[in-house]
């Protein structure tokens, strides 16, 4: 009697991490891929941070001090000589007071904006916030532009057209960076172009992770532009403008003025970085790139591994997986990977923020080199005005160096590998 064995058909397995199985042979074309585990985050302390008002006050004080030291070098006197006709260290009668007031007003723009907004909000407390913000912005801008315009008209007087270009040259720098937006000129870290604050949601959805990384990428570019613009404005109006509007007969060492302008620029740059990219911000970026991962391109026609998958935007890829994207092969380097292969900006961010203390240590090391160079100049200087200027500039950098060293040390100690202190976010 013939055998009546019943044959059961095999079903095809499908799913996001299980590739389809060949029904004829009964073996998988591509072995199943295990889903990656979500990254684990260390519990992170919250160190104290300065408010925007305190930052603006210290930054304005630093810039005004730098401009005053530049005037000291340009208009210094020989007051110690017995036949000197002045008893002060500077020839104040040679300084244009309108120019000095204009420089101070430019440096105090953010303090003026914050104080003005608070006063207007108290006077018009019943007005809705949206209308009040628009009214405050327009009113304060018109008043500020009026004062700057009046002082500029008095300063320029019968000067050449080139002096007008010198005085308002930063406008040509502001428009390509920020466009016609007003808030970046008056605000610091509270401004962002997309209106989304930097946060980390710790989502298992790859689409949400990529969207979060794009928001963080736009936010850090906004902050870097603010840092560069603040440092440039301080150095330009604190060192170049006093020399540009000095008397034609005045003789001075241009190299030392360039060096002093570099001190103002670098001091403003590092202090702005310490405030606008603090330790908490580095930790947010660190948590985000742990979810986004990193892809490394394989520079061969065909990878050695037999398992190559096509990259998909709806999957979280585990480490070591090789994918095909845009006719190129990529290897997953992180524990969890979901960014688009070939994104150079997020790849650089991964290498930079894989340790939150790394960017802070880099800036702290740069600040240390700057302080040591200023100490060397102040110790071995022979001119009293140079020693005075370099010593004051060096002393003003100590606070920034302290903040950077404190935050980087705290981050390094908090992120030591310790399995006992790991907790899921």
C-alpha cells in the first residue's frame, strides 16, 4: 500500500530583523539579524551654570576692558618724567569720547536688551506674551539703532567714505551668518533657528533618532555661529576700530595691536564656548550620538563578509553589520546605528562627543596654552603698558579656564566605565 505521508508547506518568515526564507530549499538566503540593545546612559550630575545675564555682563566687562587697554597703548603718556605736562597714564584729550561711547554701547547691547525686555514686561504686564515680545523687540531695536546712528554721524563728520565702511563692516558679516533676524544680535543661547531646544528623548524609533540628531546639528551650528560672531565683534571694535580712528600722526606698533586683538578674540571665543556649549549640552549630544551610531566605509569592490544587507531607514542596525548604500559598502561601528551612511557631520559629532569631556578638554588645553603665553609675555615684558595689558588679559582668562577644567574633570569622573552605576535612560 503506497505511503500517504502528508507534506506540510513551509511558510516564509518575514519581519524587520528576520529576512525572508527560501521556501524551496528551506534555508535562509540571509541569516536573521538580532536587534541591537538600546544604549545605556550613566547618571549624570548637573553642575552649576551661569545665567545669560551674568554671561553678558562678564563678556561686556571683558570687551570694554580690552578696548580700554588698546586706548592705553595708543594714548599712553610719560607721566613719571619730571617735566611731563600730564599726571595721568593716558592722554585722555586725544581720545574721541563719542567713539568710546559707541564702542561701549555696542558691547552692552545684550544687557540693554535683557533689561529693556524686563522693564517693558513689567509696565505692560497685561499684554499677551507674543504681542509683548514683538513690541519689545521693535521698540528696543529702534531706540538702539537711533543712538548708534546719532553717534556714528557725529564720529564720521568729515571723514572719508572708507571710514564709514570700517565702522559698519560687521553688518556685512552678520547678514550672511544670521540673515535679517534680530534676535541673534541681542540674545545668546536662548536663540535657535528652528525654535526647538536641545533635548534627548531616548527613542527606539530610528526616524525619531535621526530627527533629533538633525535638530541638535542645527542647534550646535547656531551656537557656533554665535560664538564666532561674539568673538569677532569684540575683537573688531575693541582693537581695530580704536586704531582705525586714531590720529594720522600717531605712531604705534601694529604687530602688538594685532596680538592684542587676537587676545580679545581668543578670550571671547573660549568664554563663549564654555557658556554656550556647557557640560550638560555635551552630555545631551553624547546620548544622542550613542543612539545614532557611526558608519565606516569599506573601500573595496566587495566586502569579505558573505552577509551584505541593503540599508533601510526603519531599522536600528547592530554593530558589525555590513550594508549596501548608494553602491557603496558600510560597516556599523556603534552598538546602535541608524543614521544615513555617509553623513560626515554626524560622523564627526560621533568622534567628538563619544566622550562628553573630550571637547571641553580640547578647549581647556587651548586656554592653558593661551594663559601660559600671556604669562610669558607679562614676565619678560619690558614696557609697562604691555605688561599691564597682557597681565589683565591673562587674569581675565582664569575664570574660563576654571570652568572648563571643572566641567571636563567632572565629566571624565562621571563617565568612568562602571557597570554598577549604569542605568537605562
